[in-house]
C-alpha cells in the first residue's frame, strides 16, 4: 500500500503529513520545490487537490504537483 492510500484511510484522524511539491512560477517558465508539514484535512476529488492545515493557514496542493508524501509521527 502506498503512502497516499494509507493517509487517505486515516483522514478522519487528521494525520500529520510532510508533502514535497512543485510550485510553478506564474510569471515565467520554471518554479520551485517546497516542503510543508501540516495536518491533512481533506482530499478534494473534484478539484483534484489535497487540503492541508499548516501554521500559516489552509493550503491546497494539486495532486499533479505532489512529488513526495509521508506521514509524520506525532
């Protein structure tokens, strides 16, 4: 079973996750890779993204930009 499937099954527990994802540059070709740690709140199938609660607020990360996803032991 992959990490995504395991975390999705634990969604009601709001698991802690570490996500590495690509953030495209809106003004030119390219972008940057970011790593964020937070609580997985929702998997939004309609928008094809993961919603993550972080210290800075709620962020949405599109599935297509997720490079790595791991649970955080808490």
